[in-house]
C-alpha cells in the first residue's frame, strides 16, 4: 500500500478508505486493524512528545530564574527563594549543550527552544556564553548533526542564550533531528556541538478521538463489529 511517508494520521485514514472499497471481508478486517495500529502509534508518539515537553518545561522555567538572578550577582542568587528549594533543580554544568526542545511543529516548520548552557571548562573566558546557534538535518542519513547542517532557514544563525528558534522550509512527512552550539563574546566555539534532539516529524497532527470515531463508524458499516467497539 502507498503510504504518506511517516505520516501515521494520513496512513490511518487511507487504510480506512481502502477498506471501504473492498468486498472481501478478510481484506476489510486487515485494513481496519492496520488503521487501528496507525492511530495507536500516533497516540503513542504524541504522548512521548508531551512527556518530553513537560519534563523540560520546569527545567526551562527554573533556568530562566537562575540566569536572571545570576546576572544580578552571586549575593542575589544566594538570597533567592529558589536557593531554598531542592539543589537538584540547579542549572547543572555539562560538557556540551543539552538537547534542544521542541515547542511546536507544522508540516513545514519546527520551532525549538534552546536551553541555557553552563559549560564544564578550564578556560574561565569560555564560561560566559554570548551567542548560540541551532543546526539540523533530516534523520536517518547515518551522520550526526554537525556545523555543516545549516541549510534550513533558522539554522546556523546566532541568537541570544535561551532563544526560541523557528526552522522553516522543511519537507512534510519527514523526520528531523537538531543540535546546537554556543559561542563566547569573542566568537569562540565552546566544547563543540551539543546533544542531538529526539526525532521530530513534520506533520499537522489530527485529533486522535476523531480518528477513532471514523474507524468505529466505518467498521460498523462494514459489519466489523469487534473493531467498531
């Protein structure tokens, strides 16, 4: 069957449509079950993205506060209410920048939030990050994200730390991965490129409950009552 790339939403609808055109009961059932699996996969993918966003939301909020206090001096940071909270919320130092976080997506754009970065380095002048840049490419090519992956609008451009970056002119129904790097005020590249993001599919999600409703309706019409439940 012709599939819409990685677009499980369109594949689910397509399987329902083909099932409606079949007279063979076995083929109908097979296609309807296939559609069910596509919907199930789309729901799992959405839940995974939600978990990632929620897990990072608190860290981003805390990092914003910590960076704001840190800019006002160490004495202010020590007196901050955040200092009374669990020390594990502190903005930890890392060797390379953490993964960029997806904020939103469409069929041709992906918007990423670049977390704050406190590098582990012996060079004191490298500890103050002045600018950051996002890089990205289509997933599955077997090569890690590098400085050369700056062909899409929004990539390879220098932004302020903590910026939200929109990457455009992407191909629908394709998976992309991203990573970012940081610079000092003297344009020194600090500790190389960061961790690679999760794969992100360029697609406009459809409502899962509506898809299940379509599947139930078509299954009932085809007298596939077990699936319609």
